[in-house]
C-alpha cells in the first residue's frame, strides 16, 4: 500500500509539472518594447503571410479580400477548422487587440484571454517572424475594415476538442529553429525567411506525423491534401525539376514551365507572391533550390 501511495503521489507531481510546463507562454513586454509599425511595410508582410487567403470570406474577390470576416472551412484528420473573423470589428474581430495580443497569437499561439490556439493558425511557422514585421503587420491590419460577422466554432473530434492538450503539442513541436539550418547567402536567407516563416510553405508541402506536426526530415517533400482530394506536391529540387527562373515565373504568373496553370489554394499563394518585389521571389527560388531533395 505504501508503494501505491508513493506512485500516486509521484503521478500527481508529474501531472502537475506537465500542466505547468504546458501552460500558455506569452511573450514578455520587452520583446515588443519601443517598436513602431509601418503600415506600408506591413502590407507586404500581410500578403507574404497569406492572411487574406484564409481569413477572407469564401470566394471573395478584389477589395472584398481585405474584409477578413472569416468562415472558410479547412478539413483535417482531427476535424474541421473554421477561420475566425480577424477584421477590425471590436466585438467579433480583433479591433480591440494590442500589438502584444497579435504577437502572442501568431508567434506563440496564445489568445488575449491566455488560452492556446490550435496550430491550424500556422504559428509553428510564424514563430520565426521578426517582431518588427509583426509590428508592421499590426499597423496594416489597423487600416482594414471592420465586419460584424461572428466567428464560428471549430468542429473537432474528441479528444482534439480539448484545447489544453495543445500545450503538450507545443512542448513537443513548437520551435523557432529553421528547417534548413546553417549559413546561407543573404538572398537564400531572405528566401528562407519568406518560405519558412511568412509564407509558411511547409505547412502544406511537408508531411505530418500522427500528432499533426510537420515532419522536418521530409521537409517540403509533399503531403496528402487534407481535403482528401489529391496530393500536395513534393517541391524539393530533385523532384520539382525547375530552374530558379521557372520558380520566379510560376510565383509571378501562375504558369509552370509546361504551360500548366496554378489551381486550388495555390492560386492565392501565387497572387500573394506576385505582390512582393521580384527580389523576394528570386530569394524564394534560391532557397528552394538549396533544400535537400526528398525522395
């Protein structure tokens, strides 16, 4: 009986320690001290990061893409995630958020109420963002319209509907390390920042493990489409087989070297990339050609 009591005590201590370790960990105020955002620069961060692609209304076009009312549905192995309203509406959007709130959400996956966000918000990639870019993004978001559409709840299966379990997922998988480590040329390093942090290319093009984390040993090696329709392609050099000029052309026009045209969610990615300076598309091309080939 004494051994059993000790085992129970040790189990409770271990559970308590895990709970403390898995609590949401927001940024310190010092991380954002004295930062002033530039809305013009923030617009480039906005497009590179694909904010509108997920948070605009379904099939929105033109100026309507800047009305971030949410509602798009994203199926997964864990259930369906529904993009929330991130417009400037103070009740249903993020109009009353501070810069600290935005930075905590997109780089730490922590809500203003101190709860975990699901990694359907790609903070596993945004964790690498520079705080100045977050400040610039915040400044641009403040210029966008408000919309009163209420956010809809996610439709997740048990036990994935238990939000506290995300803390353990973060302990295991949330990191600001680069998927392609090491020193790169300044151009390739810029491409790495765009591809891995802002544009979060790995979130779609990298296969995932059973817990939904990106498998970095097969970085950009292709993955099943969460919709269940087709497969997201392997874009590592030996499989893609494109030159840097081919990649730049595709990210500018949406046309492949074979004169096929972009489709699916990549339509939005190309539209976003085409809004960036050509030097950024060239940087992404140089980075992609530096990634090891995944067979």
